[in-house]
C-alpha cells in the first residue's frame, strides 16, 4: 500500500494531480484545497496517500496534511458518502470548518459541498458527532477544549450559559457554525463562569471582527 508520495507535480486537473516520482507518474485524486497547496507544474510536492483497491481499479487519494486525510477516512464511513463525495466536502470545508459545523450540527454548511443535499448533510452531522468527538483530527480538534466547553453534548458541546449565548447569537441571525466559534473564543477569554450577557457581548465582538 502506498502511504506517501514525494516528487514533482507534472500536471493537474479539477480533482487530480499527476506526480512524477523518479520517472514514474502517479495519478492522485485530491481536494481543491490540496491541489491549491500543491503549487504549479514543476514544483516539488509531497502528499499523504490513501490507497483504495477494488477489483477493477486502484485509486490513490492525496492529502496535504494529516487532518484532511483523517476527515476523508471519517467521511467515507457515512452511508452515501463515497470517496468522490468526501473530496467534494473537503474542497468546500477545511478540517476546522468541518469540526465546527458538526459541533454546531450545522447541516446548511455541509450542504454547500457539491452533491451534498439536505438529507445527506443531516446524516453526516448525526453519524459523525460522536466519532469526531473521540478523534483528534488535526489542529481543529482543539476547538472542543478550553473553558466553557464540555463533552456532554458531543464534539464542541457547550455548557450553560455558553449554550444560551450560542442560541442568542443564532436568534440574531448568525449561522450556527460561526456563532459556535465566537462563543468558544468568548468562553476562553472570559472563563467558564462568565455571565450570559458578557458572553453574548464578547461573541458579537468576535463576529464583527
């Protein structure tokens, strides 16, 4: 099994890259984010590889960092999410965006990915809530740690009054994911025992920054 490729970027397309490794060209399927980081033809490139072996083909999927690779694996466990769909999600959302969206159970954010409808988005957030909470998926997992953040409601779950602050910001028209991020930052700044009004005020500052 191939776990990593280091070579020269020969060429690339919408969802693939051709990597020349000592004269051997490997076609690697990648997210838009990884392709952007891979650079231009002629640039050196190093990709973490997930190898899928089937009866009729061997496909290589490449990732610029371990967090994206881990999310690819996790997304692929959801019924209805194949490798192509997982790459589409990762092309739209970074690992940090994903962990925040799942923490907030924000189906609308996931539905932005090409081919992901409301039902599939709902299935993703439902099935990955507990799995993501137990996994350290890159630096984005740090979102679920710190003052004011508990584990009783799943990844990134909030304790009162932070939960009430999140609801208040959502009621003001902010998306659940961005509101959650603001409340987590506010909780870290003000401490676990900060009053609701202070959390809302600090959260609004973060959202307007």
